[in-house]
């Protein structure tokens, strides 16, 4: 199927999952690297409390906060 035909079917609301080879799908920029940072105890306690309130992991709070901060600063 040509890209133009695929796009048209997608735009028409057709289910295009069967046309995709999901075994070959890759997420761009998905490679991860572990970093180690030292944070004051009060900050870790706040992160843990926020994560508990939201029902998510502390890691997701940190990642979300970093993404928001980087997105805001990249538009400056």
C-alpha cells in the first residue's frame, strides 16, 4: 500500500492496525540511560508524598517534572 493510500484510509477513520508490522515498530528516542543524583531528604519526601497521592511511582513524578521543565524552557 502506498503512503498516500494509507493516509487516506486513516483520514477516513479506517482501522489501520492490520496494515502495520508492529513487530518492526520502534519508538524514536526510547533508549534509556540510568543516572544517579543526590537529592535532599525533604525533596525525596515530597516526591514520595506526591507519587503516593497520585498513585504513581516516584520515578514517574521525577520524569514528568523534568519533561515539563525542559518543555517550558525549550520555548524560551
